[in-house]
C-alpha cells in the first residue's frame, strides 16, 4: 500500500485528491490546522472516526485509510515529526494562503506559508534521509505568469508575478527545482491554471458568483458585488486537475507541467453563464466602476425577482493593487507526455456549481423562513 501525505487536505484540491488516492488504495495522511470551528467539511464524507470502526468491528472500508494530523506549514518541527512518523512515498504540498487579494493584506504571512512552508517540507524530507523515497508535488500556479509575456502560457514562458502570493509561489517553484537538481529528489511543479468546483472557497470569484446569484433568486441577497469583470481566466474543473497531480508523481522522471484547458473567458461571461443557468439574462449598463447588471427576459419565475432589478454592481474594494488581466494556458506537454486532457467543460462545471448553490440557497431560505437562521454568510 502506498502512503501519501497531503498538506491542505481540508481545501478544495486536497479533498478531491484524498478521494482519488483512497480510491486507488493509498493510505492517506493529511495535515489540518487547528481552528476554533470545524474545518473538515470537505473531507468529512471520507473520514471514519476510529471509535466507529472499533465499535462496528466490521471490515474496514477505504475510508479508514485516511488519517489526519494537526499541523501547520509555519511549524518545522511539527512537519518533521509528521513526515518522520508517516514515511510517505508521495508528498503533495497543496497547503497555502491561496487568496491573491488577501496576500496584499497579509504579505508576510503569505510568504511564510507559501514560500518558507515549501522549503520547510523539502528540508524535512532531506533531513530525515527520505529524499530518495518521498516524491514531492508542489502546487505551483499560473499566477507566476502574472503580467503575461507570451500567449498562451507554457512551461517555457517567463514568469512575472504580480502579487505577494505569486512572488511567494515563485520562491516555492524554484526551491522545488533546486532540491530536484541539488539532491536528486523526485520533486516537480504542477503549474495549474484556475480550477473550480462546487467545493471552491466562497470568496474566489466563480463560487462567489454562483453562490450569490443563487442566493438572489431565493431572496437571501439583493446584489452581487464584484471587482474587475474584464479579467480573463482559463478555468478548469478541480477533479480533472488533481488527477494530473497524481499522474505527475507516477512518471519515471520528475518534470514540471502546465495544466490548463486552453480556453479563456472573462469574469463577466462567467456571470452571464451562471445567470443563464438560473433562467436569468443580464443587460449590462454603464461603464467601468459604474457598470451594473440588470435582469432582462426573466424566463424562470422567482418570487423576489423582477425584470429591471439590478443584480450585479461593481465595487472598487474588490479591485487589486496590481491585477493579472489575462491568463490562457497551453497544456500540450501534459497531453503529449501523459495523455492528460481535461474532461469537464466550463459549461458542465457552471451547471454543477449553480445546481449545488441553488440547492444550498433553497435550504437556507427554508431555514430562514422558519426562524432557524438569521442571515446567510457572505463576503463583506
Ligand atoms: P484552498 O484555499 O481551498 O485550500 C488551501 C489549503 O491550505 C486548506 O486546507 C487550508 O487549510 C490550508 N492551509 C492554509 N494555510 C495553511 C498553513 N499555514 N498550514 C497548513 N495548511 C494551510 O486552495 P485550493 O485547494 O484551491 O488550492 C490548493 C493549492 O493549489 C494551493 O496551494 C493553491 O495556492 C494552489 N493553486 C490553486 C489553484 C486553483 O485554481 N484552485 C490554481 C493554482 C494553484 P484551512 O482549510 O484550515 O483553511
Ligand atoms: P485568482 O482567483 O486571483 O485568479 O487566484 P479569483 O477567483 O480570486 O480571481 C479571479 C479574477 O476575478 C477577478 N475578480 C474577483 N475576484 C474575487 N476573488 N472576488 C471578486 O469579487 C472579484 N471580481 C473580479 C479578480 O480580480 C481576478 O482577476 C486563484 C487562486 O485559486 C490562486 O490560489 C491560484 O493560484 C490562481 O487562481 C491560479
């Protein structure tokens, strides 16, 4: 049985990767942070409490091959102890302060976790003499390309990071390459473009859009507030991308790969597609910071919605000090070497996310109508 260690197992990718590895028969260990409230919602369905297993006395399903350890990427001794105990065949470093806008607010913490955290993990593997046993995957990012120097972006495109997050990830990218070259470690970077799902964090733009529009149809919110709607992104589905993370560690030699769909849409188009799924079409009025989205041709009846209502507004607070305007990846190398191609289209992903968030909104509306909750959380 192969043993894998995942940092960031409680995040979007961590949860899908854990699922995939458990299905493949791995023993999976994950690092979770101590928090004042539960933070394991995305993996609760995979985890079986030891007491339940003992009490049942029944044969163990794959779920009992999942083990969680308290830890943090800012804590070297903790990381070293966990790696020493787990003796992993594969380490997936998915843990990060992953929000670009937040990295402008907390640049030092972002560097500590995203840059130094990667070094701490690599150094722990080396210090424990596991550099020939433990294969290492680093969650690198299209944000490295930042102010793009070439369209589309591929493995050879020069980097130009545009945020404290991207600069920290640049360090992590190069330290991974360095440990590969200096110590012969099997260490590689997946340069992943944006990938989303119904498990995406609620403050990233796609999930914010699907959640907010679904809430609006149920009378839980009035308006979606966004920043730069002209930003262009190459959005894929997280399930397709974690498959590639695993594939990268199964090769003979460690290599870095761009993972993308090769198709690009704007934030505005993502809003339109999500609204269309809900039976709403949007007319855009005004320009720049004054732009608004107004309902037209409402094809599905919602008690709280009227034609002509403003449901999208630009809020300058969501503009970033330095923006990445356009990203478009070329996944040709991944296809040629590994046969990887994305299987889920953007339209299928939007459909999944909207259906999920509409279901959630309906439940919340029911709870609210019956006095069980007062407000639904949203980004302020
Ligand atoms: P999420 O934000 O959903 O998950 C991040 C994970 O990291 C969470 O489990 C979080 O824990 C954990 N984490 C945060 N800070 C620390 C810390 N100090 N110590 C240990 N763990 C920590 O991100 P995604 O799943 O979307 O992304 C996974 C990785 O891939 C990240 O490194 C991200 O930067 C990178 N990436 C993501 C892309 C995307 O489009 N999704 C594209 C390219 C790269 P908690 O749940 O407690 O917050
Ligand atoms: P990104 O994702 O910064 O690309 O980083 P995000 O969804 O946050 O932003 C995408 C684009 O949308 C614009 N935008 C808004 N963004 C947010 N979050 N909220 C808004 O209201 C809003 N309005 C417009 C942004 O300005 C940006 O241009 C994600 C993260 O997962 C990183 O960890 C990962 O490395 C990269 O993708 C690839």
